C-alpha cells in the first residue's frame, strides 16, 4: 500500500521528512511529496504527522 500527503491538510512542518528512514519525502514549493519509488510503506510518516495529513491510498 502506498502513502500520500494531502497538500490541503499539510502544514509543511517537515516532521514526516525528518522521520522517513529512506528519505522518500521531499519538500516542494509549499508542500511535501512522497516518492513512491523510494517509499517502503513503513507508515512512520503517517504515525508522526501531527495533523494527520498522510494516509494510505
């Protein structure tokens, strides 16, 4: 299962990128994005997001 960040809910705090063990999350202009090719579906990003902007898709 893949994870996605809801850009409308994301507060661009950077916690998800800091916690990602495989550096699959990068900052874009005003949001963060998960690279599906790098993501291992561990779910740490979703667990750590303080506004629940990350979910499985």
